[in-house]
């Protein structure tokens, strides 16, 4: 598990809510000793950028299906189900890294 995980962090405009989520993800991955590169994008860019990423975390509903695992992270904004969301993101990250 030495490789860096590439995670797209998306919201509608690629500015406000994704910035909040970026900070939470940075802390979460650091606490779990997972090296990560977080890339902030607009959700409309996700389909075109997925080939260069391992995972997508979005604050908006997913407009399409993706070839990479995608997690909707509204819980980071509402505070509802945050622990479950943390676990889902870390479990997904570990599954990706364990496949290699």
C-alpha cells in the first residue's frame, strides 16, 4: 500500500462544497495512513477525468455511472451519517489499493 491514491473531489461548481470535503478527506486519509492526491473538479468534468483517477467523491448527485468507484459525500456537509461515510471511503480506498 505504498502507492498514492488519486481521488477526484467534485461539486457542482468545483469551488465551495468540494473545498470543505477536500479538508475532511485530507484528514481522513492521513489518519488512516493512506497516501492520497486530491484533485478538485466540477462534477461535469468527472467523466472526462476518471481515466486518470482511482476514485470519485462528490457532494452532488452523480449524473452518470463511472468506471471508477464513486461515493456521494453529502454527509460531510449535513453531518448526517459522517462515520458511515468515513468508513465507506476508507473501505473503498483499501479495496482499490489491495487489488494491486
